[in-house]
């Protein structure tokens, strides 16, 4: 059955449950790069595999990747709950989400949690205040009290954040990318998951360099259509320089993941990339005039999510709606173990 979307229905489309990827690509196929990739460019749509990525890029193009590694950020807590450790706040406290343990995953609490939650090993989480106005049950600013550095504690007691479409307890290694070297993300920057060392080598041979940024992602919580809250990021000087050199030479800057777009556009101005670090609260809406990003590799996003607005800003509404209609019709897989979408701006393909 063909699913057709227009500007009125785009934010309300449904993703059938069977399109949720419940297992990693290397389990259901031959390897991480054995996922489908829909390419959207000036010539329309093309159904490919992710391993075909190098032939869709040109010598002189630049890929920008997020080198944040995924934390085992879900902690078992008292009262049958789980604490999802999300984003560090500037004052040293943490943004957390409290959810109900549900098999190997968790589900939304839907109520105000207890003010203090006990953790394994004698630790505790003290909820200080709601983090998001108007939603006192989901995100909280919290003080985490444990007997060792938090990342060490997470390594001992934490698990990857898993949502109800996941049916088996895949280990933390399944939630890491080949680029992840700086721990800090609550959830995997999943657009980079299909990359392998072989593909990186082929890109280098093809004259497509790779530049790093860091953006430590927070919890996404699929039950809620909220804008992303401030996340910690860093754009290195050398990466900013590579972006500018690429654009000056006529190459395209392709962001690997929405987190990369958010980091680059947070410091960019007047069509130039700039180095910077801190916490970004940038939300990219369709009217945003992109400064330095010409394309995007990304997964398939839930209806109503802010990521869809970002895609509009990069490629235009008609490209995005046509892509999503084609992906639904062709049975592309959603979520962090799912298929990919390569979007090349129609203004620079």
C-alpha cells in the first residue's frame, strides 16, 4: 500500500510497528554496512545500500562525523524504575529521565517520580527540580551521588538505553560507532553506525576526507515530541578550517547525523565555520538558512520530531516528503539499528 504525504499530513504520518529495527544489521544481515540507503538528490530518489556511499560522493567532498561514544547510561533504581543519565549541566548536576523498567527496555513513567531513587552499590539520585517547564514527570535536574567517578560507575552498573521496540539486551558495543572515541552520549549518534573501517578506507582513497566534531547526545524518549534541549559540543579549529577549505574549493560538506548539523551550525556564521565549544540550544527549523552544511546522512525520524524540521532546512519540504513516502512504501527500517537516508541539498549536487 502506497503512503503519500503532503504538507498537511507530514507531521502526522504513522510508522508501522514492523518497520522498527529490533536488532543490529550485523545480526539480520552480513555486516553493519548491510543496511539500505535512500539517496535523495537533484536527480530524484535512488534505493541503494550503505556500502554504496563512496560512489555517491565526489573527490573534494568532506564528511563531518561525531566522535562522541555512547555511555551505558541506563541505571536500575528502586521501585522498579530506571534512571536514564542524559546530559551534564554546567553546574555539575545532570539531566535525567526516570522511566519504568520493562523487560530489557523501559517505558515512560507518566507520573511524578519519587524525589530520591536508590541505586546499586549504595548510590542515589536526588531529583532537584523539573528540567522542562510544563512537564514535571519526564526530565529532571538531579544530583547523582555514587562512590566513584560517574563514568566508572556507569561502566559497572549501567546498560545502554533501550526502548520498547528492542527485544533483546544487545550489549553496549552494539551502540558504538567506529568513530566513537570520547565518551559522553546518552544515546548513540546512530547515523554513523553503518560505517566500517573498510568504508572509511574507500572514502580516503576516493579523496573524501573526514573531520571530527563532538556533540554528546541526550535522551530522545520516543514518546515525546519535544525540541532538543541544550547539549554539550565542541567544533575543533582544524575541523572548522577543513569545512571552509572544502566549500571554497567547491566541495560539499556532508554531516553524518543531525548532531553534527547542530554542532556545526551552532558556531557558523556568514557561510563560514568557526571553532567553538559549550552547550548549544540551537533548534534548526525550516526557515533556518544553512551556513555550512550541504548534505546529511541520517536515519529515519519519528513524525513530529524536530529532526524533520532540520531536514526541511537542508533539502526542502518536497524532497523530505517524497523521501519519507518512498521509504514507507519500500519498507525501510526505523530507529538506531535501522536504514539510512543520504540527503544532498538540491542547491549543491
